[in-house]
């Protein structure tokens, strides 16, 4: 086991499809922020694919606001 701090770099293969779901529903980040109470900054990080993690409460709020499931928002890229 390495003594180096854990750094996953690009090790994860989860992709957030928030931009696609928003486009399909005609919803803006501003509208989603108002519906969920999630800041524009945090939603933007998710939309641009720069997020390294997401809380289940955040995921639940987004799914409820967009009438979708986690599977609609998150996909697993091929290695």
C-alpha cells in the first residue's frame, strides 16, 4: 500500500448528463436553482462535468425538480 495520498485523477468514469436533461426539458440553470435551492455555482460544476462527487440529497432534489431518475443524470463511460 502506498503512503501517497489518494488521488483518483481520471480514475472514475461517471459522467453527469445534467446539461442534456436540462436541454431536453427546456429548463435553465437559473430555473433549476430556484426549484431546488442549490446554488448556481454548484449546478454549474455538475453541468460542466467538473464535479468529483454529489450528495444524495442534491441528486434527489435535482431528480424531483426535473422529474427524472439518477440513471437519467449519471452514466458510466467505457474504460
